[in-house]
């Protein structure tokens, strides 16, 4: 993901989130919310493909979680 932050889907992020026990919530709207154990919530538009900035942010928060 770090080497190629393009062309990822919400289902890809959901699989990773489940592996790392990150809470996933999808409201009625077009966004999926990922709540990390640190308490930080990331809102990601559910369109395909997801923009690279969301992937980079997700990875950054995942790294913070692992270092805690």
C-alpha cells in the first residue's frame, strides 16, 4: 500500500481494519468511518478507487497504533 497508494477499495481497507481490530462504521451516507484504538476516527469516501491521500492517512494512523 505504501508503494502504490492508488486503486485501493473500501473492502481492502475493511479487511486490513478487521485484522488490526479497528472499528468500522458505515452510516447512511457515502462515507465509511474507521475508528482506531487510539480514538482517532478517519472518514473515507466509499467511492472507487479511494484517493491516495486517504490511503496514506490510514497507513499513518495504523503506524501510530502499532507504535503505541
